[in-house]
C-alpha cells in the first residue's frame, strides 16, 4: 500500500516545480475549506467560489507557509479572510431583512414546527446579526470546535482578546435569541414559559 | 439599547459555552462538499503560463537587439581601424565619450548639492516656527477640549430639563 505524502512533502514538491502535486493538497482539504466557508455564513451555492479563491491564494503564497503550525490552521485563516471579503463584496445583496413580527413573537409550538433546515437558516440569520469581530471567534469556537490558542493563531490575535470577544459574542447571541428568536433557545420557547 | 451597552461593557451575563453549544448544534452538523480541485488546477496552470510567456518575450528583445547591434558595431570598429588613422579616431571617440559622461555626472552632483543647500535654511525656519507655536497649539487644544466637555454638560442639562417638563401621552412619550 503506497504511503500518502505528508503536507510538508507535497508543499516542498510544489515549490520545487511539480505544480501538479498541488492537486493532492486541494483534494485533501477541499471539504474542510468548503465546510468552514459554509459555517462562516457563505451561501451553499457560493461555497465553491470561495474554496477556489482560498486554494488559489494558498498556492500563490505557498512559499510563505511556515511548518511550525498545521496547514489546516493556515487554511482556516485564509478561509476566514476570504469568507469575510466575499461577504463584504456581497453585502449590498445580502443585507439582512428586518425580523418579521410573526417570527419575533413565535409561540411555544413554533419550535416543533421548525425543520432542521429552517433552524439552520434561522441560526445563520442570528449569526449574521452579530458583528463580524465577535461572530468569527464564536463560529470557530462553538461550531468548528477549535481550542482558544488555535483561534488566536487563526485570527492572529492575543488569547485574552479572543476570550473577551467570545464572552461578548455569547452574551449577544443570548440577547438576540431571547428577544427575537425565542424558539431557537435550547428546549425552545417552552423552556422560557 | 441598555442591554447592548451592558454586553459591550461586559456586564451582561454570559450564558456559558454549553448553552451556546446546544443552540449552535445544528450548524455543527452542516457539511459542504465542493470539488474544486480541477478548477483550482486550471487556474493555477493559467496563472503560470502567461508569466512564462511574458518572461520569454521580455528576454527576447534584448537578445535580438544584441544580435543585430553587435555585428554593426564590430563592423564600424573594423572599418575605422582599417582606414589610415582609424586607431587614433577610435581613441579620440572613447576619450570624448568619457568626457561627456564625466561632465554629466558632475552636473547631476552639482544640481543635487544646490537643491540641498537651498532647502536646508527653509527646513530650519519651518522647524523654528513650529517650536515657537507649539505652546499656542497646546493651549488651543486644551481650550477646545474644555469647550467640548462644557457643551456636553450643557446639552445634558438642557435635555434633562426638557425631559422633566414634557408630558407623557397615553401611548408613551419621552418619559
């Protein structure tokens, strides 16, 4: 059984001129990048564009990669930046709508009526209302499941800053859910009544 | 508004990581599967090729110029040497070219020196003016800051008074 080349070996080969070896790296990480982009709030039909941009940027900057941290950390950093750039570019199209009064006053039974797709859409909507600098650490910590030190590396910020941003992001999320989306709270609106 | 301020000040209650984990659980289950390998590699190859073509085209021009120019130059030199005083003509031409180059360098150096010597007193004068007016600028800054604080206090008092004097209607009001 042939041994899979490591990331570092592949990067060295690409830098040495074997460009076609880059395809193995792309195939290895394309799911991670696409999923991260989706969780950062990129629409499903645009995830491919963002992933393409990420891997092209990675290729252009491959010589700058330092192997002291995992390639995935670097990929996350580039994905987060690419996703934010993409969203900024599309801001005029995807401006969040005002919350409809029916959603704001969703009754206790609304929780049961949600399909999982609808919950995901509403959660994306809630996250979209949290400012970018709070939302990104929140997504990395509670959706991607990254430890604090890795988030600090991805966002190139001190751990203390990440901690305080996470604290505020969680408080904002709770505030938004309690005020506008009570049925998204754990246990739905029943828990509140 | 108040709650937002409390969150910003860090005084609002953090629901804790577990609560957030529970809320965001559906998003953790989302997956995307984009096959971008082929399109990325196409883009990579496309970005490589024009670069190589540009470099090749760029390096071709000096090569062609050298190939045409070198025989012409060598021919001219050979013709000069072959005619009677050719060698001395060549020597004189080289001396004249050297002299022109020397005059050009000397002119550039003199020009730069003139610019520096004329701009130095101006720079010194500007620095002296700034040194003189620095306390005035500091004083003006302090006065502006004090004026700003006073105007904030004044508007605060005016608004508080207006709020006290206004009547609240049945559907709410300022109160």
